[in-house]
């Protein structure tokens, strides 16, 4: 009797033997291959997250689900981990930013600024446009990739993507 899917067969059918990098890994997690090699999938990081945004992803590896809320970069996930799979907290937590999809209400011509309202670092601004609804603009230098804008978007049109995915 097995406790879950045969991940090695599943990965092979998807085209590889290594776990696919998730859209949103944990902050300060090192490269995904090293992370999955060292992660015991114990769940300590899930329980330690005060925002409850860490979930068990593909293969039981922890990932961030921004639809649940934002990352406050408290570092508790890295602190409770018994494995050496996180970079020092003095390093940048990750290199990812918000991306607006075509489903964005403002892009569709409907007045909405929920992402701007939820963005504490003020990385999202709306510039007035003559005869049109203002569209969101991202200040890449200010965006921390915290995901606060994701949960607040009524159209689920925002994703947090690594710079490699963008």
C-alpha cells in the first residue's frame, strides 16, 4: 500500500526525474534542486508560518500560496528547518515580482485599484490616462515579491513570478 502517487514515474512522464520548480518556492530557499534534495518534508515550516501561506506542493515539498495572503519575510520557515537548505537571512529572500495578467480589471477597462491599496512598498501605481481607465504599473525596484497584491485581486489576475519565469 502506498501513501501517495509514484513521484518518480510522474516526473519521468512529465519529462524529467527532478522535481519541477514551483511557481513560488519558500523565501531564502536555495536553488530548487538542492532544496528538494535536502528537504525532509516534515512540515515544520508549514506549521511555523504565521501567515499560513506555506502549503505542501507537488511531492509534499513546501511552497508559498499567495492566494492565502502575503509573505512578511519573518523568516520562521527557515528558522525552524532542521536541514541546511536555506540561504542566510541577510541575503535577498528571492528574486521575483508581481506580473499583471490580461484578466486584470483595470486592463479590461474597469476601475479597480485593489492591488495598489494592498501594496505596502508602493510598488504598484496607477497613472491617469486621458479617456481611459488607469492601468497598473509596477516599480520593479520597489516590488519585494511579497504577494500582498495577489490575494486582494478580485480577478485573480496577478502572479508572483521569478525573474527567470517573467
